């Protein structure tokens, strides 16, 4: 277990010093030039149609109509409620199954 803190400190030091080493290399002229491998002036392929165009088949398939209450709000509240219930059950389990026996063993 002694190796873990030393390894953690070494990794954090490396991450903190890496941007400084990289900027020092560019300041010295070692890596300041960027190489462009490929560049296209215009994207290839067809241009997408506007979403509300009559001839766009995705207009009906994607259901772009604006809704008053999006499904994502309902899903967010549902998942938040389920997460709260799950957290409460886990805390109750910890309280009665873990802390309870530890207190009984300590008092005997």
C-alpha cells in the first residue's frame, strides 16, 4: 500500500508538469509548426434539407413538432425519484445490516 500514494503523487506531478513542458517546447521552436494533412473547402455529400421542408421525409419520421412537456422532463423526474428511493434503501440496509451488528459486537 505504500506504493499507491507515491505512484499517485508521481502521476499528478506528471500531469501538472506536462503542459509546462509542452509550452516550453513550442516556445523554443521545437513543436510550434502545425502540419495540415488534409483540408477540404466544401464538405462532400448532399446538403441536408431544412427540417420543415415538405419533401423532407425526416419531418414526419423524426416528430419535430414542439411539445408542451417533453418526455425528457418526465424521464428526469422519474429517474431522480427512483434514484432517491434506491439511495434510501441502500442507506437503510447499511444502517440496520452493517452498523447494527457492529454496535452489538462492540457492546459485548
